[in-house]
């Protein structure tokens, strides 16, 4: 069995480098990071869990920058997005970010794509 971890990394949580090292040392298969590019002033769709949007949604680190840091301090840990909000990116810029992290990690990137719920 392969077990991976996912976390909302923010400016208030553990750093990507420390987390990646700890996961690899403990035998985890991968690290998957969500993406929240922005929080609209007004939303037409409610937060799926109900209630107010948790504050960490507005503090989430960029997954590609964080995964790049994780790649730099690990050798075997799988890296991925869960999910990348594909419609909220310029396709050429996104392709370059994906290719860069995959290259720098030695091909360890798994890309999860979606549209999200926050509209």
C-alpha cells in the first residue's frame, strides 16, 4: 500500500521543505497540494462544507512553488496537485510551471486537474 499526504500549506503552517523531508523520512509515497488562486469578494456557490470559508483558503501557498521546494530536498517523494484549477491559468504559463516542476523533480510530478467550486 502507498500512502500520501495532502495539506493546505499556508504562511502559518509547516514549510514545504520541512514537510517534504519529514514525509520522505517516514516512508510516505507522496505530497499533494491544493490550489486556491484567489477568493472572490462575492461567490455564487456556497462553501461545500457549509458555513463561512475557512481563513486558510486565503493564505494557501502556490502549489508549484511549494512543490518545487519539496522537490529540491527529496529524492523519491512523489509530488502532485490536488487539484490545479486549470481554468484560472493562462495555458502557456501553466504548462511551463508543470514542466518545470516535473523536470526539477526528476519526473515525480502527478498533475490533478479540475475546475473547483469557488465561482
